[in-house]
């Protein structure tokens, strides 16, 4: 299980990642919503062990060592980090990604047989930029899972390629629920899809807010009784500075 408590990454001025807490279990898909691309990418990098947090606790299967988390996870399609270059062909992308698999698993992982076994022969000659959003996600997640040590998939903004959740949500749900290979799948997205009822979190959900100041109710003064009104003194501003005694008496009679 992936466990995150008050994870925070400092920036130059504001927090690159405000304090965030979440949990992701094997066999489930967790969606984490965040408005800013920088925040989404920072969270994805931290969850996959690619960026050291400034504060907070991050652990995978009760192990908080960054190396352990990194070896168990795969970061998928992070913009500006490891998204595939648009000028690459699918065949070249597969060759390049398979070369990054640890040597003990690399064996027969050659691009041509891999494309055939995984049913990507139909797109082998296309450029990456030509791939529809759904097909692109299928290819990139399959490449991430070519490493059998991967138990945690972290996807950075898969919704940026299509406004339709159908282009990415079913694929991620299928990967998370695969009984043959139970994975913890975390997708950091700009907004939760409508009617999403599964596990969800929001970036910045653990930010401490200062308590609001207490409001003091001030009761209105009770209206003066006849007796109080009779005996109340005339305000000084109603008495002329140079009033004669007779004028002062006239003012008193008027007030009564």
C-alpha cells in the first residue's frame, strides 16, 4: 500500500506541492485532483520516488526508503519529464523504453516481438503524435509494466490528451482490478470525472488553515424608559457656548 501523510515540497516562493495526504491500495485506482500542472507533476514525481519531499512521510508497504519506492513504481507520461518525444515512431519508442528495463528482465524484450505479443503491430509505424489518446495510454502503461518489479503506476495528467474520461479511465480501472497482477494505480488529474465514486483525493487537502477569529456579539442598548429620558442630561453639543441662563432653562423645558 502507498501511504502519504502531509507530503509537501517547497518552492522558491509558494509551495510547489502544498501538504497532501492520501492512500492507494493494490487492486484500486486512486484519482487525485489538482488544478496546476506544476503541482500535479510535483506530486507524481514524489509518489514515484523521483523527487524528495521537503516535509511529510511517504511509504510503500511500510518502507519509506526512496530507492525502494522508486524501484516498485513507474511514472507514466509526465509532461516535461518522461513523456515520449513527438518525433519518435512507436517502434523506436518501444526499443528505447525496453532498453531501460533492468538487465535481469531484459532477455528477449525486443521491440518487434514485444509489439506483436502486446497487439501493437498496427501502430508500430506511426509517430507518437499520431496516436489517439486511448491507444497512447495503452502503449505507455504496457511499456511501464514490462518491468515485472512494477507494482505501483503513477500517471501524470492522463486527461490532458482528451477531455473525455472514456479515453483513459477504463484502461486504468482495468489495470487496477487485474487479479493476475494486482497494482496500485494513482492518476493525478486536473478534475475528477463526473459521477466518479471511487477513491479520490485533492492536492493540498492537508494544508493547515489558521483559526478564524472569534466574533463577539454586541447587544444593542435597551431603549430608555420615560424616567430615564426625563432625567437624562442634555448633551453638551446642544447647549450654545455662550447661552444665557434663560436660554438654558428654555432648552431644558423643550427637552421635557
